[in-house]
C-alpha cells in the first residue's frame, strides 16, 4: 500500500446516500468532497458522484469503502470485499433488513461502474467485538445463541471515531451517546467497548426516530395474536412507525418536535430524554462509574435543549464531565479502506 491514496467512502441508508472523497495519508484523512443524495431507489447515485468529481477536477478514487451495519455472526472485522464476503453479506440481510440490502446493492453497483477498484466493508458491529461474554449474551436457550443470536451493537464507526479523537488521553470510563434518528449508547473502558444498548439488530436500545428501542416482546406476541400482525407488518411497525414518529403522531424530527406545542410532541421528547437517562445510568453501572460523557450524532451534536434535559436528570451521579464531539464515521471508513487496500 502506498502512503497516500484517494478513497470514496459510501454510507448507504435506506433512502439516502452520504458520500465523501478523502485523501488518506497514513492516519491523516482530508475531505475533498462530501455530500448526500436523496431520490428514488431506481436512480443511480454513483452517476451524480462521478459527475461531481469531474466538475471539480478531483482525482478518481483508488478504492471504495462502504459502511455495512451488520456482517452477521461470522464477520466481525473490517475486510476486503470478495466473493466470499459477498456471500456473508447476503446472509447478513436477515439481521438488519432495513440497512444491509441497500448497502449490498451499492457494493454491486460500484463493482459494475468501477470493476478494477478494491472495495472494503466497514462494519458497525466490529467495534463491539471486544464486549465480554456477559454483555453480549442474550438470555435464550443455547441452540439459539449458537445460531448467532447475541448482542452485536452498532454505530461502531461513530464510536471508533470518538475514541480516536480522544486519543491517548482518553479517560478510563467513558459513556458515548450517539443520538440521532438512529440512537444508541456505548460503555467504553480504556478505549474498548464493554457494553452497548442495541442488540441483535439496530432496532433495540433507546428510543429512536422511527424505532422503539427496547420493547416488551409480549407486545409483539399480542399484536400477532390479537391484531393479526405477521412478520412483515411487525417489521414495518418497529422500523418505520414507532419511536418519536409513533409517539408524536407524525414526525421523527426532533427539531420539528421542539417547534410544536402539543401534548404528543412533548410526550415524545420527554420519553426520549427519560429513556436516554436510564440507559446512560445502565452504561455507568457496566463501567462501575464514569469519567466522561460524550454526546455525538445529529441530536447529540446540535440539540442543546435535549442534551441539557438529559444531563439535568443525571445530577445524582455527581459532577459528570461532558463533551460534545462531531462523529467522523466516513473518515473512519476512508482510513480502514486505505489500510486494507494492497499496493
């Protein structure tokens, strides 16, 4: 691998694509172009990205890195994408059906447009591979656990980026709150994940924009038995209709909720704050104390009202130092991709 290269980092969502072209030199990463595309699923966002690179006379990428939310039970490290990896990614669709399929489709599109470029999969689950058995184990029979049902954890690239930014001076016990449309918390001891809120899928944990977070499984059984919900209907409920959107009766955008003045919007905000406080306390318990609380993600970085409300309910812990830090997921993708790209 040469010292310097240009990496196209792709962060594929269910209905949008964040992208960036980065010049990577060792561990340094410089953004040359960043953007986001939104549009119909049948559009080709790569064409727009290539056009943008050309118009700004930017270099073509030497490699492409993808954020992949879930690699399934057999892939827990960032890795080059080859045929064997594509098989693993296809299997991982079942673990995160909202996130993995569009990302896999993007890998295939890139292969068609850039057939000679190496591609790398950067997994949100990788950072949490260090969790101890007691934290990753779900209370289920052995035959189910042996089939890969465990707590995986997500937002790993975001947590990696915070740990990297904190550097050698990182305190021993850090709780990181990645709060956004997707939201989770992570307990970090000496730079390594030891507990987190999301579980087998990115649906669990704290309240999110359209996802409920932790939910009594009896609720789902009730809906199946009494309301006739099948797996597809349940999936739609927990991925797209719950969380802030379900509580407010229409919006998952915290900024809009702040601007609204009705009982439903207030309830949505209060529930979000209440659950975040409880789960921060749970992460503190896993660490045996706390030296620093970091807020990141769209809400964590930009919403002082919500941050202050969360902190106000944690005063019983004592004087907890807190920081707001910008997540650098896409830069992490670029670094990992270049480090895994051969000469």
